[in-house]
């Protein structure tokens, strides 16, 4: 199988994750775009601080609410493969540990995704999610897919 088109589609901490771990973004359905939807969903706005006085109706807010973005979580859908069971498990364990450790073992990740020019996503691993084995471990190509949730403390959007 030719997977050359998967190189350099996603960089995490300047590492091409396909070259290093044979991992890439995947969708449930061919025409779907849930990964882009997750990456480009705007962050929630922080709730303004209000004061409620017992003797007044409602709440009182500052004349300048200073709207600001709150942190957000996003979930990406990945697929991974290996030439055999050992290669697959090495890729999978390596990728999960890479995400946990982040840059210089600080936990921080900076993602750059082809198709979102000029933006990067500084985040950290929140939680590995649902895992689905796609082939048997004794097949010539061992593959799975899984979801991972990240937290972006200072969102772009």
C-alpha cells in the first residue's frame, strides 16, 4: 500500500506524526470532516462576573465586560498502522507516550494541521478515548483507530 500522501499532514511539536508513528487523522465516513469541525469550533466565552444584591432586581455587571475566550477541549480521530503486531504496538505505544510527555517532557503539544494555514494549536493531552481495532494482530497490516481529547487553554478562535 502507498501511504506517501499522509506524510506532513499533521505536525506535533515539529514531528511528522505519520513518519514517526504511522498515525494520521481519519474520519468515520469518507466525506466527513469532524476533525476540522473540532479544530475550528470557536471557544466558549468566559462568563462575566456579576453581583447580585438582595435589595436589587437581577444582577449588576461592569460597564465593560471585557469578553475573553475560555479554554476548550477538542477531540480528534486518529488511525494508526504497523507492518506486523510488534511494529503496530511500538507505533501505538510510542504515539501515546509522545502525546503524554509533550515537548521536552513538559506535556505541551503544538499541532500544525495541513488545511489550516497560519494557525497552530497549543494544547495538552486530556484523555485517550475510544479505541477500535480494525484488523487482526496477525494480519500483514495491523491497524486501529481511536479518539483523543486535548485541552487548548488559550484558543485561537
